C-alpha cells in the first residue's frame, strides 16, 4: 500500500523536497505517534511525500535500490538502525560490493524509530517530531563515508555506524526478539549478563592496514557513539575516510564490566586493555563462524574483511 501526501507551503523559499519515505510498520506506541507527527510536520512544510511500508526483511533495501533519482530529492529511512542499514545497502552498490555506478541516488535522511537510534545521534537529531521534520525538510546535505564487511560465501554488506566481533556480536546473535520488544535496551543488558557467564572464546587476530593486534572483542567504528549516545570513539566521524578500530584486549567478566562502566561514564579512553587504532583495511580472524554484527544486526561470520568506503553516500544532518 502506498500513501501519498501533497501539500503546498509558502513557508519554504525554495522548492520543497520531494520525499520517498521507507518505513518499518512494526513500530508502535510512542514511536508510531512520532512517525505520524513527523509526517504531519513535513506536510506542513510543503514536502510531497510518497510513503512506503516494508513487509519483511529485505524490503527496505529493495525499495531503496529501485528509487528513481529524478523522482525524489531525498530518501527517508524511518525505523531503527537495522532498517536504516537496509536502506543504506539498497542505495550503495549491488550487495555493497562497490559504490553504485550510474546516476547517484538521492541523499538519505533519517526518521528515528528504533531502540538506540545511534545514527540519529551522530546526525545531531533529537526525538522531537518538529525538529526531525525541519531537518528532513531543510537540513544540509553532506557526503559521508561507510564501511563494507565481506566474508567468504556471503554477499558484502555496508554499514554506516560500526561492525563488531566478540562480546557485543555474541549478545546480538543470541538476543531474544520477544524480550527485546518488551524491554528494549534492557534485553541487551540481560543477554550481556548471560554471555558473561559462558566460556570465553580465544582471542581474535585483528589486522589493521597490515599491523596485527590481539583482542577479545573489536568494534570497527565509523561513528562516535555506541548503543545510543555512549561515547565510544571520540575522534570518529561519518565524514572521516578512516575507520576507528576499538580493541578490547581482555574478555574476562571483570574486564567486560569495567569496559561497560567506563563506556557509560564516557571514560573508555584510558581504560586498561582498551585501545583505538585507525585504518582503512581491517581483517578479523578468530573462531570460524563466530558472528559479526553491523549496525545492530548479524551480517557475517568470521573470518571477515572490513574496508572503508570514503564519500560513499550523501546524508542530511542537523547542521
């Protein structure tokens, strides 16, 4: 089903942006109210809207892949970081293998409806509908870099935020989606405690631009924040062509708790056993088949290679 909203508005000096809105209809409660309020705000600002719901995994990528750059000025991804990741993969290359040839896709804007909304935080968005609508309708467009993860036997996938192997990937891989729907972020906390009680796998080998490191967990970050607005890599930026490789050297329970508390306090840098190195070509080797999560979803299994994709996409920011 396709809903269309066309409203003229004298408030815009230039032509209103024509928007294709791809949204995940499973969002309910306050998130659904936020979605509808943002649409109303965009209509008030004069933006023609073509609103298309997804019906299952892969739909968001397919809709984004098929977008006509001549028909829309922006693609708006409405959902959590996983839905946004699907849209990004649809817009950037076939299976994320290369930046798409031919006409450039329209820029991407974000309407956050997820649990953590990390990309929204990176773009300077809050969760106030009127602010989101103004940014989508009038915010500046900037080129951003992405990461691409590839593993043997699997199609490559791109990510805008981060890719992680080790503790956080095991949590994501084992999360109970029913509990997540009930508890939101609390489901990750519960699964994290469960994972801390399990036997720890051996250290991984992480090679960054030819230099090898060992780590119990690694998060390859393209952005500052993690899990919401927790500061992980202070110097990272969506506009930076370098990826920030966050190495957690120790995987014992006390170290995991120490890392978690330092992250919550914004004091991870300087914590014993934590280090950040930068690069553009990263290889992660460990237990074969161990999960790799990217933007909150499992996308591959070790071993994996992660590469930077400089200036791969245009995105709307808050300023």
